[in-house]
C-alpha cells in the first residue's frame, strides 16, 4: 500500500488534472469544431459561387443560342436590333459583339468602324467557349469587362456579377478558371492566397485567414474569411459546452476523491489489498517435544507493503473482522497456504499446518467448501490441516458445533486457540468435540514465575489430558518453559525458542534441517529438545 503522503500528492495532482483536462479538451474540441464548421460554411459559399457563375454562363449560352438560331445579314439593322434586344432581356449580359474574319464588325450598340481584332483568349473552356478576362468596351468605355466568345459572337459581362452572392458573414468570394486564372473576386483579399486558391490550394487556414474551395467542369470558386469568424463561432460553442466540461470535471474530481478515500481509509485500503491479494503467510514451526522434530507449522498472515515490509495481523485482523472483510481474507489465506505447502504436505504425510479461522467463519462454516475445494485440487489430505479458532469462535455453541462436526467429518482437527484468555472456557471444552488446545502465551510466560496465572497452567494441562486433547503450548521462549512443559506431558510447542514465524522458503529450510538432524543419532542436546533453530530470517 502507498503511504498517505504519496496518496495525497497523487490525489491532488489527479484532482487538478481532473479539473483541467475536461475543460482543455472541451476548448480543444470547440476550436476543432469551429474550424470544421467554418470550413464547411466557406465550402458551401464556394459552391453557391459556382452556381452563380453557372447562371451567368447559361445566360450567355442562351444569348448565343438565340443569335445562332437565325441566319442574319451580318450587322444588318435587324441583326443589331436583335443583339440589343437580347442584351436588354438578359440580366447578365451587358453587350454583345459580332465578328467577321476575326474583326469586330458590330455590337449591340451598332456597327463598328474601328479596327478591333478578336485577340487571344485568356482561357478556353470546354464546349468551345473562350474567355477574355479584361476587355475594355470601346463604345461605353468604363471598367474592363469579361468576354465570353462562341463562334462569331462574344458577350460582355461585369466580373463582379459572377461572384455576387449574398453572404451571411464577412467573406471574400473568388472565381477562377480550372487552369488557375483568376476571373473575379467579390472584394479585395490577400493576393498571394487568392492566386494560390485559383491554382487549387486545398482547404485550410493560416495565422489570420481560413479558406475553402469547390470546382465544377468550368470553374473553381473559393471563399476566404478571417479566422476571427471561426473563433466567434468557437466562443458560442464554448459557452454551450463549458457546463458539460465543468460537469465532467466535477464527476472526475468526485471519482478522484472517492478513490483516494478508498486508499486513505483503513477499511478501503484493506479492501484494495484483498482485491490485489497483497498478503503472504509466514509459518511458525510447531515442534513435537517427544522427538524434537518439526511436526508442522501455524500459518500467520502478513499484509505485504510495496516497500517490502509487512503489517502484522494484529493491525488488521480486528478491522477485517469488524467489516466482514475477514471472509475473503480467510479464503485468500487458505489458497495461499495450499499453494505454498501442497507439495511439501504431499511429501510429508505426518506434517500438518494450522490455519486460523475467525469467529464469524467458525460460526458460519462458510469457508469449509473453499478449503475442501483447494485441498482436493492440490491432492492434500484434510487430516493435515488443523483449524484454530479462539474461544469467541465457539461462543454460539450450536453454530460452532455444526462447523466443527462438518470439519471433523472432512478430516480436520480443531484446536481452541489462546485458551484461557476468554470466557466460559471450561464449559466450552466439555461441550464441543475439539481435538487440540493451544495454551496461550500469557500462561506460558507465567511458568516459573510468581504470577497468579502460573497456578492455572497445570490445571489447564491436566484438564486437556482428561479430555484427550492434543496440547500445543504457544510462545515458548525459554529452556525452562520447555522443560516444564515436557515434564507436564505437553506434546507440542511453538515459540521463539525454536523459531519465529518464517517466510515460506525459510520455513522449508528450517523443516528440512531440523528433521534431517533429528533422524540422525542424537547428540546430547537431543534428549532435551533444545537444539537451537537454524539461523533464519525472523519475521514473527
Ligand atoms: N512474543 C512472542 N510471540 C510469539 C511467540 N511465538 C509466537 N508468537 C506470536 O504469537 C502469535 C500466535 O498466533 P495466534 O495466537 O494464533 O494469534 C494470531 C491470530 O489470532 C491472528 N492471525 C494471524 N494470522 C491469521 C489468519 O490467517 N487468520 C486469522 N483469522 N487470524 C490470524 O493474529 C494473531 C497474531 O499473529 P502474529 O502477530 O503472527 O503473532 C503470532 C506469533 O508470531 C513467542 O515466543 N514470543
């Protein structure tokens, strides 16, 4: 588990990010969206500009069709009158010219005396049309016009007419030939950009301007606007999206607070640790006094911290019991013990391991199927697994009896742990079909002292003998205690005199060393059972 300081730092950083990221994402999204929408807007206007140009172009085509329908006497009054009539009827066409042998012979205004050649077209369109971009009308004078020619005729029209589309925001519309010659612009705009767009520059934006274009078979049209237009749009989008971003920030911050509380509250931390299976079991050897051999071990759970240290069970078992987390924890311990010791238990059929069972589990018996599944899967005999519970586990006698019966039928031995520290010990011992009694360390400590409890120890032992219980004395620390217990007929001992609780590897090594030595003919120490344990990492 991380320490509080790291959690607070991480939670603070996460909360700041949770507050800022949604707002930045929303701003980024709004910017992207605004540019996208404005590009589509410009593209739509480019399309409408093309439509407008085509309308003008089709009016020119109509004029040509009308004139070519009849065989006119060239520049006759009727011919000129017809040209004038068509000029007046058409909204787009300002003047019509008629050429003979490449020389302007007459216009919709009348015959032409001057020597005016047709000239070289600026661009040739499909369908046999030619474009002359800047023709100065010689009759009316004035600003240059655009000429479209077909056959012997040309029609003149104002450039701006091709791009006179009403826009809803400020923008410049432009029209060009497909080979990149600029025909008309609705307003003045950046020259280099307009030329580039006329030549087919793709949609996009620079520091100041945004632009998009569209094409048809005759023309290319484009639209240019200031980027501020898009940013105005972005402001509107942002206004709509900010509550959404703020809502997301609040949800994320709430999540961060919830997760950090999970980590910071002891219950939350324990819950997470169970979820992450952050527990190991250490094994405290149990010594058989008659042989001095290691007869088994008590499994003692430890909560592993990220820095490699361990939290002892006294620090979290009571919390686990209060909060109901003891149940998944018991299951974890069962699985861990089986994973750790299965092969050794299979190899050493006389060895046993004792697992602590919490009071509520002892009363419900809920863990028994879990244990039986785990043992069956690993091929371990249930007789090799002892179950230890303190007196509180047996308080509800009927419930406890059901669990004990089931457990014993399965083959487990049941031990009453920390005997003498709780209430109603005597009646419990007589009422329940128990197999073993563990004398609490506080009684063992009293051996050979003047403490009042020292008087009780022989009575506990003789009572256990009377009930035919196996006896395990816990917390044996001195040779004198061991000598007393041996004399009193206690079969098993457990305590720092032999070994503290050991990590798995160290326990396996202890077991091997201890039992190998004991099978060899005994040195002097053999008779006392006081062989010092091999040097091993202490973890108890
Ligand atoms: N000073 C001293 N201490 C000795 C000596 N010999 C053994 N001990 C300590 O006494 C405790 C014996 O376990 P316990 O009475 O079952 O008492 C256990 C048991 O009630 C509970 N516990 C441990 N593991 C589990 C578990 O897996 N499930 C449940 N429900 N409770 C557990 O936590 C208690 C404390 O366990 P630990 O801290 O490992 O402490 C262990 C052990 O390290 C000694 O010679 N001197």
